[in-house]
C-alpha cells in the first residue's frame, strides 16, 4: 500500500509542480473619421443700390478654409515581441520571484515556490515545504511555451521519506501554451523511468504520463492573496506506472481538476480530484521583482 500511495501522491502533486499563456489581445477602437471644416457661406441680396448712394463696399467673400488632410488612422498595434522565450503573462519567469501557497484536502501544508535560475531557453524553480521537503524542477521555454522537464519531482512532496530519481525517455507536447485563449487545448506525454527509495525499500518503475488541458475562460477568483480575474484551465492527468522492483505491479490513476492563472501573477488557485480525494491549493502571498 505504501507503494500505491506514493504513485497516487506523485500524480496529485504533479499538477501543482507543473501548474503554471497569453490572454486575448484587446481590440483596438477605430479612429473616427475627421470631418473637414466648412467655411462661412455668403448669400447675395440681389438688390440694386438706392439713388445715387454709393454702393456699399463689398465685403470680401470668405472663401472656404483649406481642408486639412484627414488624420491617418493608426494601424492596430502589433503584439509586443516577447522579452525572451520564457515570457508568459500567466507564468512570470523572473529570477527571484516567489509565491507562497496553502495546501488543503488530502494533505495540509504550506510551501514557497521560487524561480531560482533563468537561462536563455529555460529556468529552474523549487518548492520549499514547511514540513522540510524541497522539490526542484527544470523547465524548457519555446517562444512563450513552457515545458516541464521534471515530471516526477513532486513525489517527495507528500512522502518525505522518499528519495526519487527520474530519467526521461521521451517528452512530447507542452505543459503550458504561450497563448491559451478560451477553447485552446493542448497535451503533453512524458515517458520516464524512476528509481525511488521508500523508507528502506528500493522501487524501480517505468511511467507514462498523459496531460490533457483546455482553457475555459476568465473568472473572478478570491484567495488570501487578493481578488483576481484569472484564466481557468481544466486538466486531466493520467499516470500509468509499471513497477518491476521489488515486485511486478501495474498501477493507473487519473486526476482531474481546474487551475486559475492571473495575468502578471501566475497560478493563484487549483482544485484537483483523484482516487485519494480532493486537493486544493490557494495563493497566500507573492513577490515578483
């Protein structure tokens, strides 16, 4: 049962580890057409001057004012170029940024996620839990798309007596897109081998993780860190585990849930349901340099 619990714990915390798109581009209002000013109109009277009276001095006829050239209608602004391949409004990749979270449900804890290093095409992060456990992760960036490279790093989050090392065999798809507008769907499939020590037991496994997500839309979310307009993303994660040592065993578990991401802030809330129950994570505070 301890091995089964580890497998289920790993996939539940995977969502937290990989939780992290670009919102819809605001429309540009058309510039109103400029009406050319109309000069004063002089209406002739058509009457002859009376008697020998000198004809009145004709006032100069006011000609029409020059018509100004119509103002050029500005073209819609081009999207700002990304500051780098890791630039993502829903997941700020800034060295030194940190977010504090509260976990409740299947387990209770607090942890601080921080960006520890930003590279040219990726970054590293870590979660430090109040229970004394540290999870470290590595990401790859492709023009705003974020790809998690460490799918199993969440295994030690719940089971603090676990040491785990994972070797990726294949990694296709993305973890979080650069432009997740409502209706956008994406997937990621990772195949990796694991060597884990659970207490005094060594476990070897081959794991297949399938992540399938869809952006739903903007929603109002209230968490201890504040009120946010956040993008809701629904995901289903299926993890198939084939254990070879210490005994042959096949396990499969599925976790479904929703996560909310606020522009310029990142992950503010998630709620996941699986065989172990419901896990909720909320943002307590954050600092982005």
